C-alpha cells in the first residue's frame, strides 16, 4: 500500500517527504514530482508533509476503485470527498481491499481537496494532463472595498468547487492587560521582547525564531523588521509565509527600548559564532549563545502560565494582532500583507467572521465578564 517515508537531503541534511509504492520500492512518480516542486517553491516542510499524506489517501482511494489519476473529473472528486469525509481508509485484507468508515473532520477533508487541486494544477501546467475544472475564478469584495465594485480592477480568487463547510472556531484574543501581565512576568529582556514582538507584528513562531540580527537592523530608524525565508537556520526555524517587511505599529518605543536593553545587557558574546547571527539565543546553561529552539520557546509560555495563570501561545498573539488591525479599519489587503497570507481569501476566511458577529470591544468585554 502506498505510504509516506522520510528522506534526508545530502546537501542540506533537511528531512523531506517521499511517497513510495512498497510493491515496487519506487517513488510514486506523479506525487513525488509534485512534492519536489513544492520543495523548490520553498513551501513550509509541514505543508509539504500534509500534502504528501493527503495525496497518499487519495491514491489509496484511486487504487481501491481501480481508477487512473489522470482520468479523474469533478464527479469522481466529489465521490472521493464523500468517502473521505466518512473516514474512508483503505486497508488490505488478504487479496481483497475493503473500506473502513471512521469520520474525518471537514478541515482534514478540505486539506485533501487543496492538495489534490494543487497536484492537478501542477501537472496541467507541466503539460502532462488536460486542465481539470476543480476550481472556479471569483472576484471577492471586502466590506471596506465594496464601493469600488466595477471601478477598481481586482485579481480573481481561485476557489474550490467542492468544499466542506467547517465550523467557525476562533481561538480568541488576549486582553491588553493580559499581554502586559505576561510581559511583566518575564525575567529577561529577551523574553519580554518576544512577547512584545509577537503582539505587535503577528509573526508566526517560526518567523520569530528565524529572525537574524540583520533582519532587525532598521528597527531603530524605520521601526520595521524583515521576515526572510532561510533553510539553513541552526535552530531549523523557517518562515512559512511571504518574505516581507513589517512595521511596528503598536508600542514601537517600548519595543525599541527593550531591544536595546537585550542587546546591550544580555546578548552573549559567543552568540556571534554559535548563534549564526540569530536574534534570539539561549542566555544560560551549556547551550548559551546557541539559537533559541522551538522547544525552549514553548517552555517559556509554560513558565509564564505558571507565573500568571494566563494560558497563551504564539499563535494566540497572531490572532490578537490581526483582529486588532481589522477592528482599527486597516484594509483587508494590508492585514493580509502583514500576516504573510498568500491569498486574501485566507485572511477573510479566518478573521471576517469575528467582525461579522461582534466588534472587538464587545468580544473583549464578554471575555472580562
């Protein structure tokens, strides 16, 4: 049965996903070509891995139905989605193949549809198959841009023809008082800077830990930081979204002061050689000067939870930042740019329901009650 295996690049020593057919002991060529293309596009390793696992599920379904991947149309994709939503998992039993039903979440199903859509788009562009009409082009009009309908040009979004409705789950926001409490509970300038940057930029944790000193060199002058994709960070942190500059809109002076204190009073001299030029490094123990790891970042939030009783994580700061920006009437497209979303549809899908249901002030008041 087709399955995902892990391989290590001899050049970068990074792990990547491979899809093999155990019977032939060879990669499944159409899937592997697509995954290699995704890696060349520098998609996040987790994204490539998700694509691999979802496409393996799709491939098993094709095998169970004796279908060729290049003959699939919209109707067959709908059949797969129905089967997959019910949890269709192909299991070999002797020479027979049977289907096991165990429900999957709408989110997982939509991940599979996205992987399949991207897979067929790639092979269409490469000329291996004719175009599959799994998507449609639609012009979206945001709440703050509706008056431009018919006047301003807009690039159409590519939307799925088949999509399972997902329940709107919003993880919430942090109150300003909670952010201040977390920052004040930090015992180092480094940790305080982490809290402040997360709140004021909305960066992902991989983007935060992937910051180099050269990425914040303009923080004093222009109040901006740069997000750059790198595959050779010593802590393996990697930016997921687009490379971009993010202006510090909230609490700029306080962040600059904390930044100075961190570099002048805490930044260890050995970090220049051991840390690879990283901004956030270990300040103590035998790993002093080395780049701060994701494990260490998670421990920081565990420690802050014990000290303050506030359970927070980096992505919660991202939600807080984005919601505040939208509530302050910044354009959807600007928030999309700052968050590093590739599509405006992603930004709207995650955050627009918050603004539809209630204002941020109402939301925070309910949190306090």
